[in-house]
C-alpha cells in the first residue's frame, strides 16, 4: 500500500500534524516554559472573542491554572511578562492586519515584543544581568538532571570527562543564544495557539497553512548577513553574541523555509519520509539542518516555488 501523504486539505483532522510539529519545535527550543508561552496568548485571543460557550470557559480556566502554577521567583515573572508582550502584540496585529499571514503576524509579534524588551533592558541594564544569570542557572539545572539520569542508567557514580565536558559546552552555547531560541519558540508557540484558537472558536481545524507555503520577507536575509559580519569581524564579545543570536534565529527560519521548498517540490511528505527525516535530524542534525538552511537561503533569490508553479501552469 502506498504511504499516506500528509497534505493541506485531507479531512477535518489535517491540522493535527502541523500543530504537533510546531509543538515539537516549541519543546526543542524551549527556554521559556512552553505552557506559559501557549496559555497566555491563547487566553488573550479567546477573551477577545468573549468567553461564551463551555469550551471557551474551560480553555480559559486551564490557561489561568497554567499561568498561576510554579514558584514565583524572578524568572516566573519574566516568563509571563514575555508571554504577555508576545501575546498582546500578536492580538494587536491580528486585529490591525488580519490579511497578514500567520507567520508574518507571529514574526511581527516576536520582533515587537523584543523591541519592548530591549527598551526596558536599556533603561535598567542590571535587569539583563539578572535575567541572563537566571537563564543560565535554569539551563544548568536541566543539564545536571540529565547527567544524573545518565549516571543512573549506566550504573556508575561518575561519567567520563568527555561526556561531562560536552554537556557543559552545550549548556553554555544554549545560554549564549537563548534570546534566539526564545524567539523561535515564541513563533512556534503562536502557531500552536492560533490552531487551538480556531478550534475553541468553532472555526474548524484549518488554522495552520501547509508547511510548503511557509515563507517570509526576503529582505530578512540581511539580518543573517549582519549576524555573520558581527561574528567574524570581531567587534567585541557583546557584538559577537548579538551576531550569533541573529544567525541562530534566522537559521531556524531558513531551515523551515528550506523544508517547505523540499515538501513543495516533492508534492508532500509521506509517513515513511517523515520518519526518515526525523531519524536524520536525530542522527545527523547539523548536516540535515545545514542543507535545509542552504536551500532556504537560495530560495530567497531563486524563489523556487514560484518558478515551479510557472512551469507547471
């Protein structure tokens, strides 16, 4: 039997794979608590339409429960402040620019929230130092938990220095580019939120467009170029960090764009193809993601999908 192909309009549940895929990205890039980053924007979107109906009330109550949970430390408030900025910006763009694509509104919301965040950090520079340290501590706790789990599985009281060093380097790298990861996580979370919102408002299961249609403004390639310049020209550690975050953020967007081009050209993604792609990401993530980024960047100038459409029309 031929593999089932996952395309845009194949029944009422065709939005589920896209929502799960985006949620996977949220988990993979998780720095801010995923529940908070989904619950607060979803609460804003549902409240904007009025809490009428059992489903909306239940969804709102669950969102409030998620937002109220956790230990109320500085990071707890920072996560909810960021989610509020992103959710509020997204709601505003949805109302003011309803014709924009979901990806454009999500990107605009993240950049708008980032602008407010940068302004606040400029007013109170010590806040950035505290936040940076808190994020590093949180990542370190996660690494320590993982190492403890590996020790239990191996039945040994200590791990090899190579494994320990690799995890420490990964933690430091993740902490260095956490703003870019938060931006990517936020965009993916807004996709999940929009899908959930369409279901709770009774608008069906088609809140998310097919991945093969994913794109963004071609001029954003200069953000990637600027990031590369800041990293390689060596203006200083602070500029290098800004550059590395720009590279990671745009690299994530271009990887998605490259995947969209591949799916468009191949005519869809079979279940077997999805499994093989997932296996490739697990076993050779740098290679697979690197190819996807390259394809996405090339699409900026060649507009591969438009060329294919012209030839087939």
